[in-house]
C-alpha cells in the first residue's frame, strides 16, 4: 500500500531499491515543505499516530512527533514509565489495547529485537520500527541514504566506511543491508572486540586499521560508542579508542576533498569525533537531523495512503 511493497517498516530488508527510491524522492518534497515559513500540511488530518517509546529517546521521538504534526496527524507520545507495561502488562496486551483505540500508525522503540513484529501481528495499524534493541533502526538508515543521495547525487558505487561499535549497533544492522540493496560498497572498521563473532556474514569488507583505508572512503560513518550497552569495556580506555578510531584534525586532512562524515548522534565529543571533526563542514550530522523529519514524514505519508489526496497545501 502507499507505493511501498510492505504495509509496515519493521526492518530494512522489507524494502527493495524501488521502495527506497520512492521514499527518498517523497522525502525531498517534504524537505522543501519544511523549509517554508508555514510547514504544516493537512495531508494526514484525522489520522492518529502513536509514538510508543519503551526505551529512552529524545532525537528520534521528537523527529517522529514533528513529522506527524507537520502532516496534521494527531500525535500521541507514550513512554515506558507511563504505560501499564511497568505494572506487568505484556507488549501483546498493550498492542491489543491500542488496537481497540483505532490508531492508524504505531512507531515503536523497544529494547528487545523483534518487538515491532509482535505489534504488526497483533494490530491492524501500520507499524514503524524506531529501533529494536541491537537489531535495526531502519528510519535512521533511510535518512542516512537520503543524506548521501543529496550530497553525491547517487548511492550506487559509493565507498562507505562504518567505523566503531559495529557489534552493538542497530544503526549498522540496518545500514549495511541497505547499502547492499542500493549498490554501494561497505567496509566495517573497528577493533576486533567491537566486531560481531562472524563479521563475514555482514556482507561488508572488514578492516581493523582506520588510517589505512580512510583516504579511500567517500563516506566516513562514525558509530557512537554505546557505553550503556557494552557492560565490561571491550577496549582499554576511551582515550585509546579515540586515538586509534576517532576522527581528529590529522585524519581530517587525509580525507578526499568531497568526502563526508556522518554520525547517528548524539556524539561523544572527543571520542568518535574531536571538536574539529564535529565542527567541520564535512560533518553532515545536523543535515541528517533535518533530513530525519522529512524522511519520517514521507514514510507516514506513504504507509497511510496519503498519496490518494496528494500534497494538499
């Protein structure tokens, strides 16, 4: 429905290259809307979007909320502390309760992989995965692909390096298959302790020496060191990690002239990126944030059939 091959967005593999092209093209139109003084459209007036965030989030939740409101949908935010799940209610029971309220779309952030599939099996509403444990974060990947396309005019053929905590990253979990779908070349760059046990199944090249590959990359995608997910640290210190795998002034000088730096945010300043790397014009982090609202607007529009009425201004 809505021009996509799937009625939900649970994981990036549910999309094909045509779907991704459709989302990016639609998001471009919404990005232009977001640059107007009056940013609101009546496109999804009367629709109800529930942001069900059972894991802490600020950026993603706010981005989805803005996207829904700019399309004139009724946006309801529900956090873990406010839900009956705190009192022992299962996710299935929560889904059935929301289904009885006739909501149209549920955006789920959850600490456990696969949880969006539970909602999709239980509810009539469309479901978007806003991050499930260490599994995937497909809307982050779509805004990343949008950013690459806007900067380079293409995704196919790009040489993308994904640097850092690959083993614990849901961002990498969705970005790697998406790059393969779109014809880009991916390399994961990390110490062995931050790679999964079988890096060969990622569909990417593997490198443990950032400096050896940095001058070849079109996109340097820095993953956040997720200290909250690591348990016992898999490297001696953050300082050593920054020295070996962080982008600093010296490494900036080795990048291609047209190369860009990306990061899903928030940045551990001085760890993944030095202050110079955060502030350089090559760093598109804030562009990614802006793109996120447009991409999420596009997804809501496409999944809820907004194209039937067009972009009513």
